[in-house]
């Protein structure tokens, strides 16, 4: 367990998936991929409760379990409008679709959808790809004002400077695996654009093709003395 005194408990479930307990006890799941996620510890693939589910984009390694989990726990689902619409056709209730630039508040927690540079599609039962809107990231502001930024799957883009300027997230979750997202090199530039206090590397090591490592990111940012890279192992808690 890693200590960060912000009254928020962040559990890393591997890949890009997180379970977060807010200061007032709300449970948030970001990118619901647990059952088929080889990095997710077996004991963390079920949830006692879930208040809010957040989806960055339509790829299987970010939302494969969205329908099953949403139908079991009936959280409010935050996603781009097209994904929310698709989930609705699968019987999911409480979809609160939105789009980039928008902010919505749920149970006192603010969710701002930001840009991401990637692709997004949902594979149907026949393997055909269904349009799933655009990929996104989120700035989440908790009830006590603490802000985090989950970048989703993305390459680097210069408007990350605007995310830093407008929202000032203290903690950011950045993909580093390469091949499908940023490598540690690009992620190091993202760190310079965002100037966060804390960085959690994500989307690496789940599959052999995702070769980027936190050690590389740490080496590329060793001159950034005011920034701490928090390397969470799957199942580890930042509290």
C-alpha cells in the first residue's frame, strides 16, 4: 500500500483499470476489464458495490465487462454518447452519455471528458466492428477538490498543456506500453506538458507487445525533481 494523503483510495486492477473510493465513500470503476484481464488479481474481479462506471473508449481491453458489471450493480455509466447508446441496447440502464469538453457531476464528483488520440470500436458477436464514437480521457474532481487525469489510450498531443492549464490535475495516469499508445519517451513529454505532482504508468506489460516500462519513464524524467512516479502493481492500493 502506497500512501498519498488525499482521502482517496485508488486500487490498480492492471492494464488501464482502476477501482477508486472517493472521500465520501463512492466507488468508481474506470475501464471495466477484469474477467479477461490477465493482470487483474483473481480476488479483485468481483465488486461488493459500484456507484459509477467510467469508460474511455470501445476496445475490448477497456470495456469487455461493462455490460455484465453494469447489469449486476446498476451504476451510473459515464461514456461518450455512442458507447452509452450501444450499452443501452444491451439493457444497461443509467447511461449518462457525454462528449469532449463537457463536465457532469455525479454524487458530488465532477467528470470532464477530454481529448485522446487513438481509435475506438466495439467488436460484435460476429467480430464486426461497431462505431463507438471517439476515444477520450477524463479529469475527475473528487468531493474534496482533489483532481486526477486518466488519459485513456492515446499518443501525445500538445493540448495536454491546456488540460494542465485549465484543470490542474495533481495525479495523472498515463499509458507507456508503446505499440498501441505512447511509449515512455512520448509519455515523458506528456509529463512535461502536464506538470503533475504524481504519475501512475498504465497500459504496459499486460501483453508481451507492450514493452514500455516505468523504469524507462523514470529515466526520461529524472530531471523533474518535483514529480513522483508511482509504480503500482496490479492489486496494489494507493491510499
